[in-house]
C-alpha cells in the first residue's frame, strides 16, 4: 500500500516541482508528472534508508521527500536532455 501512496503523492509532487522549477522542459507536463511519480518513489526510498521512517499517510514530511526527489530527477533530466 505504501508504493501506491507514493505514486499518488508523486502526482502532486510532480506538479509542485514544476512550479518550483519553471522553465521549458523537453517533455512537457506529462513527463514532469512521470518524473514526479519516480521522484516520489526515490524520495520515499531514500527517506526510509536515511531513517526518516516509512509513509504513514500524507503529511508534510512525506510531501517534502516527494518534492525533493522530484526536483532532483527533474534537474537531472534537464541536464541530460540539454546535452543532446
């Protein structure tokens, strides 16, 4: 159930990451949302490994981890797409 919660949270995180990092993304809004979902999963995994605990619901800590992971993946995506 935790994976499903991170995916749903990732939809919100992807949109928030787009608001925090505006610009002309090579993939548009759909890619940003997909990166948000992946970023939420990465943020949740790293947060669990670093001892922040697992997801127990939608709270500020979970949202911050998801948005942080989304921003990290969005920045990496922009760097990789910019080199082509």
